[in-house]
């Protein structure tokens, strides 16, 4: 399955309810699993982003749907990046002229 890195930033609502962040993580994990996404790693971070999620999803559409669902709840804004393994990168490079 493709791998994705999702960068999260709290909204005003999310930071006001920051004490619920671990509870929201558990709820988010259940949502990801319901949508067929496996969370490989989740970390709260300091710096530019408040948290990151590394996950595997069946396809780009599913990864986008879960990001939109999380965003629609109003606690976070997301930015999702498609990540490529070494084998995937080798296939991409082999297509170059």
C-alpha cells in the first residue's frame, strides 16, 4: 500500500481543546482504520507542525478522504505528502529517459 506523511496543525478550536488531543488521537485512529488506513507512526511535535502521522492507505483517494474528514471536524489542518519507498523510487527513476 502507498505510504503517506500527514502534517497536522491545530486550529484555534484544536488548541483550545488541547487537553483532549490524546482522546482525539484515539478517535482518529479508529476513523483511519474504518477507512482502511493503517497508522504506522504518530508523533506530537514541536516546531512548525503540531503532529505528524505516517500511514499506509489503499490509494490517494482514501488518503484524501480521511484528511478531509479530519479537517472537517475543525481541530486540525492537514497537509498530506505521498512518500515513496526505495523500490518505488527505483521504478520511478527507471521511467526517466
